[in-house]
């Protein structure tokens, strides 16, 4: 008698995301550690605000410095430092905005 296997894509994705939270938090921590080591320091707020966050099955790398977006992506007058973005692109899977000059 032949067997029949039915895979439910959404359930597979949900279960995989839940079971890999610890591994993805470890990758996020590695991204933060590397980004902190290469981030420029003036007041320390940009580097000090970097952290990994896990909520339910979602893992993110964040910067809590209110001006970090300008430091990360640059402005018309200042260049982008992109410490988190560049590190995330090399260490993990990055799907966010990209500063000018980064492929």
C-alpha cells in the first residue's frame, strides 16, 4: 500500500522558526559583537545601543540610540557607518535597507 505524505508549508515555516530561535539569537549576538567592535565611537551611544532582540519566533538586531539611523545610513552631510548593516550582510541573512555604497 503506497503511503501519502502531506506537507503544510505555513506550519513547517512556523515550527522551523520556533525551533531555531536559540541558534538565530546566537547569530544575532555574533552580529552585535562584531558591529560593536567596528563601530565608530564619539559618545558611545551608537555602539552602546546595539543589541539582539527575540520576540516569539522573531529575532532582530537593533540599535536603541535615537540617532542611530543617521549614523548607520548617513545623511546628506555625513557618510554612512553601516556597522550593523555591513556585519549582518556578511554574518547573517539581511533583508533591510541598504546604505549607499553597500552592495
